[in-house]
C-alpha cells in the first residue's frame, strides 16, 4: 500500500470505477429510503419518482431536495426521531445531535454499520494529514452529543493511535498534559486551539517549544480553512494544521491532504456531492455554488439531495497528491445561512475573520450587525493581546477599520474590549450577533 493513501483503491480510483461504485450505492439508498422511510416515501410519491427511475447519477436531478427545516419540522411533528428513521429503533447504536442556536437540535440515529462508516471516513482524513499508529493523540473536545468529536476519537483509535481522552479536563489540565506526555497530535475546534495557546502564553508557556505536537486538526467551524487563522494556529503550536469539514447529517465528508495545495477532497464513496448554482444547475469547474449531498452509506437516517447551505468552489485543477476525488478550492467558503446584507452590500462573517485574523494583536473578536441612526452598521469588537498599550490598541482599530472597509466595500466600526473581555469556546464559536429587528436576510 502506498503510505500516502489509507485506501488507494478509492482515493486514486479511475473516475469510471468510482462512478460505478456510486451508482450502485445510490440505487440501493433510494430503494432503501423509499421502502423503509415514511418521510421519503411521501416525498418521492409527491415528486412522482419511483426507485426504478434512478439508474445513474444523471437521474439524481429527478429526486426532490431535502432541507434541514424539513427534518426539524418532521421531528417536531413526530417526536423524537421523526418519520425519516428507516430501520427498527432496536437496530440503532448511537444518537448524536446537531448544534443549534435556537430551538431543539436535530437528533440523528446510526446503526453499527452507519457509525463505522462515519468514523472510518474520518480516519481516512486523519491518515491524509500524516497521522499514523505511532502517534499519541489528544482529542481536546467536550464529549457531549456532537458526532464530530466522538468520531474523531474513534477515528484515531481506528488507525491504531494511542488516544489520550481529555474531554473532562479543563484548559489548564490540557496544557499540562500536552507538556507532560508525548502527545504528537491535537484535535479541537480552531477557536479552542487559539484559546489554548493564549492561556498557555499567559502562564509563560510556549507550546511550540514545550510540546511534541506535530499535527493539529480542526473541525466544528471553518477557521482552519482560513489562511490567517491557520497561520496563527501553526505558529502557536509549531505544527501543521489541517481542516476537516463535516456534517452530523452526512459524514466527516472532506479533508485536506499532506500536499497542502489549498484543496479539500471529498469522500465520494460515502456521500455524493453536487455543486449547484442559484437555479439548481451544476456549476462548472472553477465556479461556486451550494453544496448538496446524497448519503451513500447511512441506513438509519438516509438523506437524498440534502441542501447543506455551504458555499464551495469546484476545483479546476488536480491535487499534487494524486487523489482523483472531487475537490473544492479552500474548503467551505461561506455559509449561505450566515449571509448578511448591510446597506446593499452582501457580507459573510468568514470574510471578516479572514481580515481580522491577519493581525497578530487580536486574541478574539466579535461581529455585531446593528442599526445606528436608522442605518445598518457593522461593529467589530476586538479582544486585544494584553501586551498592547492603549495607543497600540487605538492604532490597531484604525488599521482594521481601513482593512475591513477595503475588504468588504463598506465602512465598519472597530472597538476594543478589555483583554479577556470576550467569551472563548471549546465547541463552535458564536462570534456573530444580529441586533437588527428587521433583517433583509
């Protein structure tokens, strides 16, 4: 086996070979969903589609889309699991939840085989980063009902790594463990990686020099796919940082590789990707669109043409690593649900992070959309590095205001808080607040 690939028969497969695998699995999934899921039987009957109508990937367009709002409504109307469930409840091994800012999160059930598929695809990602059985891995996550954290732990174990569980540890305990034990790999959210480094620095600890970390991987939010954020993490730990995008509802669907070429590969044997424009037509290589997934492996809660609301750009170049899988430029570029309109200008919070994280004096930040004197306004609060003087903080605000105005095409107000004045997270960061009572988007 080429050490670069965990499963070269899939990762470097000829496109016709991979397509044959996908079409067989697609047909099986549509048949299973129609036969066993009341949710999909209703949807497909309403669309006048029978399983026999779906023979190839070209027939996907016959299928209706599935949205998260539909799933949430289904579980609200038919608690606890909705009518999507397509296996007997007794066959389910695990339950996980999506994160939610309001209302009840979605609950997702998996069979034993489903669960293996989720964490094994994750393991393929870790292997692509360069993680091997000789590594000692700290999964610095809170072990709640979020699937990305459990699957990361199981994935490292799947590769034969020695896994150091740190879910119940506080930040100080994790820093101590990183310095004490020969831990070579750290997994956590990008926000938490920066917080770990910040807390260590306050204690006079240089994690880049006082630990053996060589690889960090990050999931739960897109920070590690933002070059400025990635650079901060890599400098703090003296390691290579990798982004691992995933969805509770679908899979740990993508991964960077050791070529570090800016591309994110897709596990196409687990989930078939479509990238669609505003008229739901496939985009061409080099173009951007919404990512839509069809699960090719999950049986408890199969999803057909699931609208992720993620904006991606279909790559128009091969990766130097030799993988033939579909790839996206720069991972997830934005969340369509996060899109804001301010005085006629479309603004994505990710773009603000790209600009703000490029400045070393910012330890944390917050974005507030508000109205001032009847007009929409953006306020960016920055939590400055403690070493900055008041004059340096004011200078940083002016520099950021200029950079954001140029980068966004709209005026932005920047102000500082006291050092440590903004919250930190070990799960998904909640940096964006919209205080407007009437919002265009």
